[in-house]
């Protein structure tokens, strides 16, 4: 996650907005796992769905 934060900051995003964006991504993953009752599997996280600035 640190690399994602650095990428957002290097891209010119304000620090508070970069942190908020990462928080929202984490919250959406947790909500999905909670609703579907799945176990977290890093292999299911595709590059298309990963956090990318811009």
C-alpha cells in the first residue's frame, strides 16, 4: 500500500486525498468480503482492479 500512496503523491495528488482513496479501496474490499463471506485471497486481486493513480 505504501507504493500506491507514493505513486499518488508523486502524481501530484494531495496527501489527504491520496490517503482517503486508499482507505476507500480497502473499505470496498472489506465490505465485499464481508457480504460474500469469502476469505481474502491476494491472487484474486487482478491488476485491472488495483489502485493506480490517474
